[in-house]
C-alpha cells in the first residue's frame, strides 16, 4: 500500500496538470486528466482518514475536506471550469499541503 505522503504528493502533481489544462481552456484534456486522477485523489483521502484513526493527535477538518470536494463537484455540474480549477489549485492543494506538514511517516 502506498504511503499517505506519497499518495498526497502524487495527487498534488496530478492537480497541477489538471488545472494547467483547465486554465488554458483545454477542457477535454483537463477532464481526461481529472478522470484518471480521481482514483489517486480518492486513495489519498481514504489514506488521510485512516491516518487520522491511527494518529489521534493528527488535526484534520474532515468537514472542510468534504465541503471542498462538494464545491468541486458543484463546479463540474455547472460546467464552470475556472471555478473548478480554482478549487483544485487553491483550496484542495492548500488542504493537502497542510496535511503533508503534519504527516510523519
């Protein structure tokens, strides 16, 4: 099983690629990357939640993560690619980076 840190780092790289395409209005490429990245990002979230169970001192705002991904889904449904890119690039990336700072594997 991949480590939490590695999976988050992989997710961050994928998010960078996705947002680069979306900001360039390369919607098809952006969504193709997103489709392939969903597995890695989902795995990262699952590993983060597992890490939290094992490490009770680990600070995690689960509601914030869920709310952010809900916002991303809403942006996708509204076909607002710039909002989606902003959520991925700024909110999700920020949350993942904050989590990385706390993880000691």
